[in-house]
């Protein structure tokens, strides 16, 4: 990508049409177009950050957030082939790379909540209404599972504090589940 060209176009030439106003409803088709724009801002910000241009990366994220109200266009939302969340994951990584952790945390939480709710729904259909699960088996459910794996990887790389903490075991760890060794003779007899 020609990052400088992208930055100039996105910051100085591109104008948003009102997605930042409160209370605007976007149907599926308009959400799809807006999500492409959000993903591009995230990708451009990530590219700028990768090139050591953190300030430019932050400005891209800020412009996008100011002009796309997340109440009108949530970060996490169910959609055909989960494209909404796919685009939000691109934006999420751009936010992390740009150092915009406050925005990244909101995006991360919204996407995680949506993906986990979808997973619960698919699991419910799979177990409670298996006759209806066939339509999800080869499309939506596996896509959702893969996106959860991608989100886990992003969190592991950029937000390790979100990972479950496992206690470290060392040489002095006491194993309380070990059974006594029955092969040794009892010396008390």
C-alpha cells in the first residue's frame, strides 16, 4: 500500500456524509459500505503505525471514530457471513497498532460479546433444535468459531491482560492430588 497517499486521501479529501450524527439508522446495505470504510481506516492506521508514523495512525482512528458513531454502527453485530465482525477485527488491530487502547478496548469488548452470543445461539440450535442447525453448520457457525480464534490471537498479542491467568508451577509445587505409592512397604509394621 502507498500509505502516504492513503493517509492524504483519507484525512484531506474523503468526507463523511453524516454517519457521525446521533440516531441515524443504517440498513444492511449501508452498513456494509460503511464497514468497508471503517476497515480501511483501521488498515491504513495499522500500516502507518507499522512504518513508525504513530501520530498519523492516531489521527486516522480519531477521524473514523468521530465520523462513525458506534451507537449508529456498532462494532459488534451479527451479519451475513459475520462480515460486520470481520471488518471490526481489522479496525481493532489498527486501533491497537495506533496506540488507541481506549477505543480498542471498546471495539474488543463489543466484538467479543457479539461473537460469544452468536456462539451460544449456534450451540443452542445444535443441541436443542438440531433439525434447524444444518443451515448454520457449513456457513455461519464455523465462521463465528474462526473469528473467535482470531480475536483470541489479537488479544494475546495486543491485550495480554485479557488472557486467563494460570498459576505458575515451580520446583517447590506440592502435588495434592498424588496418591500414596503402594509399591513401597509400610515401615510402621
